C-alpha cells in the first residue's frame, strides 16, 4: 500500500470526510507511530505505519462498497437517531450486512425512495459536492393540480428562505382522483440538496406535497426495488456517479433549464438484490 495523506486514509477507513479528518489532526487527535501529528499533509502507509485516532488503531480500509436502497417512509437517513427511530443502517444490519456504512446525503423521514450508502468517504464527498450539481428526480403527489403557470414557476426557480432555487425540470405526469378532489402527480428534477427542498418548492406555488418519492440519483434508477430493499451498484454505475463534470460557471450565470426529458437511467444488470425483513 503506497503512502497517502492521513486525511485520505481516515476517509477511506470511514472515520470521517477529508475535511473532518483535517480537523481531527488539527485537534491533536491523530497519532502516527506513537507521535501526535501536526502537519496536515503528513502521509502514511498502513502496511508499515501505525495510525491511531483518539487512541484507537486505524485498521486497513475494508473493501469499498456502494449500495442503492429504497428507503421506506418512516425510516431515518442517518447512522443513529436520538429518538430511537429505525435508520437506513438498521435496515442493513437486519439484512446481515456488516461494516461501517453511512448514507450519502439525506432523504426526509416522511419521504421514500432511492438513497445511496457506502463505506467510501471519497465517493460520498464527490457525489454530494455542490459544484457537481448531481441531478435528483422526485415524484410528488400534491394537493390540487398545478397549472402551466405554477409548473413554469418551479422550472424558473422559487424563493426559499430568502434564496432562489436553481432552475429545475418539471412536468405534470397525470391528474389523480381523490375524495378531496383532483390532485396532481408531478415529476421534479433538481440540482441542489437543500433541506426539504421539493416540499418547500411545492409549498411556494400553493400545492403542498402529500407524498414524495425519489426515483433517480444522477443516472441511476431502479424501479424494481421495493421499500426496504437494496443492492450493490454495478461498476458502471459507480463510474457514472463519479465522472460527472463540474457545472460551468456560477449558478446565477446559467440559463434556466427547460422541461426536457430526464436523462435515461443506467440499466442495472445482474446485481444481487436484498429483501428487507422490516415492514415498518
């Protein structure tokens, strides 16, 4: 194993992101061969060096693994929850998956759909970095039926907490009948990861979300996954998620996106699927 920077080693081992690892080093919590590390650029080789974090020896990084899960509603997209609610990591444990995994990004407790989990800190940081504006597609059941003017407002961007959202791809999929009158099913593709963004966007046009499902992350979709199920990403899918180029120019300089079709999803071939025992 070649010598690499300590922050990268800690990231690969699932201890922290590179930025957080630099903070651990700055706080004097990282040791190299018995001495406290003070230089952020220090390198090490776990085949020959002993690295400790808070007194615990850093083990050789496990094999990298990348999972695609359909998160059910009522499950938290964190490693642990102070309220003792079921987490996405709990679902992995119930299926017998061992190791230190964490979710890549978040999905609301009341929302469902696709979420990534990994033990690769570099992958997680790359996929969630704002400069790449990785697209995420959602289907939202909303109160009432948005008209063309409402949909165009979403496409151009609406103001949330004093800041306008980036242009989005939006279309009305169909109108649904309900006891409370017609309701709309709309598809939104956004390039930001702001907290509860889709819900706030729909609130802004007067059509609050009743139910929200994430159907695509970048080029990755898999309609065969049921709530609680998960599978490993294929090598091609991992490459597709990590080879996107940074968006050109500052967001304010880019022209609004049209309501063109969402890019075709990478078709999964042959990955093993895991059925969750949980029906929560």
